[in-house]
């Protein structure tokens, strides 16, 4: 059974981090890149957002017995296949899961310009993810 309280708690984390990241949307590239605290806090907030999306998705996949997944990227693919998410959004979230792997395992290879671009351009995908999950839960 899907635990809506667990999902709600993850949504709280996502929303708190997105609100925090909004301050970086106003910054130009130099302003962002010249402050180590900006870069580190932005990376960590992005990591929390992506992890929360993965946790929500993994919970749904497990609760609905949609199958076993081996990699984080696959979780979003499965939700796309099961029409919980549309395929375009699932693909974008798969890319975010790939970025999560960079943040965790290859953190020295992160392009900090890409971090700022994600903040400015990709957070709406996370908000759309929340919306789609809520729509799915309403049908349940």
C-alpha cells in the first residue's frame, strides 16, 4: 500500500529546497561561481531534491509491485511505462538521477555552470513530478 504520509514528507523536503534554490535563480553566472558556499549549498539542495524524487518513485514502484529496478534511472522509466508519469517527464527525471550519481560518485567532475543551469531551467520538472504524483495518488 502506498504510504501518503511518507510521500508528503518527501514533498516537504522538495518544496523547502526549491524555495531555497530560488535565490540562486536571480544570480548571474559569475556571482554564483565566485562563492563557494553558493555552489556547495546548491549542490546539496539539488541532491536532496533528486533523492526525494527517487524515494517517492521507489516507494510507489515497490508498493504497486511494478517490478524490480537496478538503477535509480530505471525507477523513472518504470513510472513512465506504467503511465504514472508521461514519457518526456520520466526521461528528464532519468537525467536528473544520472546527475545525482555525478554529485555522489564523481563530485570532482561536476560542472558548476550546469548546476546553475539546472536551478534556472529544471526545477519546474520537479514541480511537475509532484503534480503528477498527486494526480496518481488521487486515483488510488
